[in-house]
């Protein structure tokens, strides 16, 4: 059963990333509005689900605390991930997103006394090597093949790496604290919190933005209508994927779960970016991706 749930989670998070590529928005405020929209849809969806499953509305003070932290981390992850996708190639950006599994993997070993196996060490070293090849990789889109990518893109990628990894740590600590219960409650509080954080960020941007960049009511409605499909996809994949991942984090060792899920996402996104978005990988980029794939194989031995 856990194996099936892991496969479903991989498919959901891969679709989540591809959905971000469909977003049509300009200024940061428009993107914040879209993010607020999909977290609101996810919150409403979970609320409707709780009408049939009342335990989804049950949460302890610990779940409330972890949920707020998850909401803040989720907000920052999505913002920086989308900014990275919009300023750099999807395949390489997705690698940083997936490689964030190093954070919960190491946390599981240090904080939860999970076994430090030889395969885990080998997989971590392979992912670090993959990081190197991704970063020195010539950009196939740049004239003459520059050996250095955009500093802004790299910053967005590193922030995505950090906050996405911390999300998994929050899930792990919550499930350990709650003994594998209240995963739906964590997501309900988390997505409601993320919605509030997005609205606050949007309000700040709206108030402090330049007059010519201000959005009108009709303009906001147009932005939301144009992005209804990616919003629905983001809401469904983010909510269901994180509920399943939270449950799995309580029953599957972090040193196995997160490398397997996030590493497999690398493969899916890379294939999709090449087939659907016609992105080209340089020789170094292919080496980096292949090392990441090899790390997935090692972790499963």
C-alpha cells in the first residue's frame, strides 16, 4: 500500500511543477493573487472533505503550530520555485526542488536516529556531485555557452531548496509528535495559513507598488480567469500530495522516502521538459541529471 501511495505522490508533485509552467502572470502581485487563489481552493476542498470525514477538522495545539509553520514555508517555497521556473530552465530548476530531500534525509538520521547506511551516504554524495555539474553547466540557450547561470535564478533555486526541505522536516516532526495522526488537520491549517500569508503579501505589494503597476478589480478577475486551470491543478496536486506525504513521513523512514520521491520527480520533470517544452540539456547537465537518477537507484538497494 505504501508503495502505491509513493507512486501517486510522485505523479502529483510532478504535475504540480508542470502546472506552474502554465501560469500566465506578470508582476509579483499577480502571482501572489494566483497563489492565494489556489490555496483558497485547496482550503475549501479540504473543508468540504471534512464534512464527510470530521477528523479532518480535528487538530491539537501542536498541529495548529506546525500547520502555521507549514503554511509559511509552503508560501515561500511556491513563490521562489515559481520565480526560479520563470527565470531559468525547468529541468534544472526541478532538480533543486527535488534535491531538497537532502535536508529531511539528514534530519531523519540526526534527529530520529535513523540508520546511516552505506547506500544513503553514497546517494547523498551522488546528489552533491550532481549539484556541481548542474552549477558549472553551460547554459545551452546562452550565446557561446556561458559557464555561469543567472545569479538571480541561482538564488531562487537555493531558497526553493531550503524551504521545500524544511517543509518535509515540519511534516516529519509533526507526525512524530502526533504519532502518525492529524495529517489532514495539518494540511487544513497549513493551506489556510498559506492563504492568509499570500493575502498579506499581496496587500503589501498592492499598497507599496508603483501606480502604473496597480491592479484593478476587473484586471484581478481577468488574471484569475486566465489561470483557473493551473490554480485548480495546483490546489489538487499540492493538497493531495502533501496529505499523502505527511502520512508517509510517519510510517516510512525519511532516509528512504524523501530521496525516492524527490529523486523520481527529477526524472519525470526532466523528461517532460524535454518532450513538452523542448528544453535542451548540455553534456554537463545530462551528467548531473544522470547522477541524480543513479542516486535514486543506490538509495533503493
